[in-house]
C-alpha cells in the first residue's frame, strides 16, 4: 500500500495519520492515532478505517524528552511495518507552526529550509521545536524520504499590511515583528468545507472560531484571511487552556519589577499556568470545567466565552460585517454550552441559535430568526496536510 504519513508533533504527543495513495488521495486515513504521554509514560493509540482500536505502551530508552520523541517515532514505524507488511511510505507531511514571512505556502523540507525554520523556535516555543524534531527523526529513520512542511502561519499571509502591523518603531517592524496568526491549516480546511454548509454566504464576511486547548478566531472575506486574534506568537488573542491570551504588557513589566520574574518565569506563566487552568485552579480541560459545580470553574468558562464574544465584534469589523459564524476545534465542535454563551452575547450582531440543533452538534445551529448563519464544521488538519504534500511533491 502506497501511503503518505502525516505527523503533528506536540510537546507531549505525536499525532499521525496514514493516507493511502492509490491513483488518488484517500479522504480518510487507513490508520490514525497518537502517542500520548511523551515525557512521562508514552502510550500508542491507533484506529483503523474499520473502527478497530488498540492501545499499547511505548518503550523508552531515556527520560529525556528529545529521546522519547525519537523512541515514539521508532515504535510507530515498527508498529506500522509489522501491521502492514505491504506498506510503502512515499512521503511525509508535517504541521509546522511558524513559517515566518518567507513561507506563505507548503515547502519541501531541505536542510537549508530546516535551518531557517529553527530561527522561529522562540516565536512558538511550545510547538516549533517538536515539529522540527519529528522531521529530523523521520530523516534518520527513513533516509531519503521526501518531507513537506505545512505552516500554520501561511493562511494568514493574505491579510492586509495594516492587519499585520503593530504600533512599534519601524525598524522593529522591518525585522519581522508583526502579526502572523496561527491555526491556519484548520482555517484553510474549514474555509474550503464551508460552502457545503453555508452556500454562497461562505464567500461573504465569515468568522471562524477554532476553539481547543489552543484557541483563536479568524475573519475571512471571500475565503481569505483578513484578520486573526493570534499575532506574533501563539499566546495572543483568546483565552486558552493554559495560555493567557491577550494581556496588557504593563502586567509583565510589573511582574518583572515587583515580583522579580525573569523571562523563564514569565514564559511559564503565559504559556503553562494561565488560561482556563489559571482562572479555575482546577483544570485546563473544558470538559472537566463544564462538569464541575465549583464557582471557579463557572468563572473560567464565563471568561472564556466573554473573550470570544468580545473578539467576535472586532473581527466582524475587520470582515466588514458577519454573514457566517463557524465553530470548530475540540471545544467548538463539542461544547454546546460554550457555543450558546457566545451566541447569547452576540445577539446584537444578529446571531441566534436553535437550542435543539445546538444540543446535538448539528452542522447548522442558527435559528429561523438569525440574520447570521451559524455552523459547526469539524476541522481536519491532517487531511489538509496530506493534500498539500501531494501537490507540493506532485505525487499524482
């Protein structure tokens, strides 16, 4: 079986999907799954096209995170070969979070490209190092295989220059300090799928809310990004699982001057200790908070929804109105209460939902009196990466 291997490497997990390539790219993977618990007790969970599931421990040779990533990939490759004797992996496609100004489209990952992508590690410290580590690991385990990087920032390169600018001295802006935006692979997939759900309205003023442990929102016009909540790094914008979202820079100056916090401590605060986890003091997981009776959990959920609704108004202004509101991502696709709260606070924009349709996660949840179409569109970043890999390497 000829196939493309798709990898999405995070700090503690490695998601994968194997897409058959037999005259055409399959729309569903033959096998998918992830290695979770990297850095602790790694486990491989797999799912085949027929729905069969398996879970097994991943042996590790070290406590070091980098080595455990290599061990996870080695185990995955061995498992794939053992369970698919005729498997022929012809290429690998990777999610790479930051492509900077230079990379506005997928690219084959040569040593020269990888060296340039290393420069963006400080801009995406939770993601970029692990994305690139997976590329190097594949090269070591499968020498000669062609690999493609697909960038979360690329989709947003269509934004007007004003939407990408910060009010900083021109010399700093010229060095590349600007709004890049992220979650672009998700937005790209959803934008392409939206006409099937919203018809001609998909070409108008659209706001997509990608809500998960990492959360952001994007304004589109004619299917192209015109503004986004995330900016220079993936910590700006909406409140997230453990990230603050937008924060007055004066708060960080205060913490440095009055609390003696250095860059390492601030990074930990901004990326690991805040968001839903920090406000609730209970969990970063929306499912846990929605099931909790604690007042702190309710406050965290309320603040999360308030921030989305507030940014929605800003993005509608950037898009020149609001014809379609889309929810995607783990929270966006499954948390009906979050969608209901955001819709309730956005009634002034003409957003009204059908409670019954919302409760069953229907594809369209707007009510008959809603001026705005409201959709729930499951994202599929892995399929988007597979499509781009095929196009870039001209595999078909």
